[in-house]
């Protein structure tokens, strides 16, 4: 049960299948940052923005990788209102994310999403 006033991160806001990740990688635009690479493409009309997160073994141990994923997920969850609707987003974390703060991760993520959204809007017919 969700607490009143708290934003949730439901399954409808996540990319869960390999096919969904591959579709974003094939059709999406990229933004390279210091902490992560963010890919995005347009989702079907009327759907909320969804996010998928990958962190390779080169970044660190399972504990480190899961911590980074939690920080990215939390940044997306707490700033859902700032994310334009109708985007499928894949985040690939870099090694530099290991020492980054939650604030740094959130700022880079939201900045990349806004940049990608503007680019995708320009490409619309």
C-alpha cells in the first residue's frame, strides 16, 4: 500500500523485457554523459515514460552495481513530474557513477532526458 503523497515506481514505468531494451537501442537517440549514457525513443502514444537500467560487471561488484541502479531508479522516481510522457529510456551506467552522489546522478539523468526529448520532438513529422 502506497503512502499518501508519495510517488510510486510501478511496473508500467519500467522496461522489463530484452526486446524493449533492444528496441530503444536500435531506434533511439543517445546522450553521452560523464556518469552514464542515456538512450531514448518515442513510446506508443498515451503511455507513461518508462526506464530500463543496465550496469555492466566492469563497473564493479554486484553490491556496487545494485547501488547505482537504485540511485538511478530513485532519481527517476522522485522526478517523474519533470520527465516528458511517452518516452522509453535506457540508462547505461559508467564506472564514474560509482563515486557520484544521488544529486549528480539525478541532474545528469534529467538533463539528458530533456535534451533527448527536444531532439525527438524535432524529428516528429
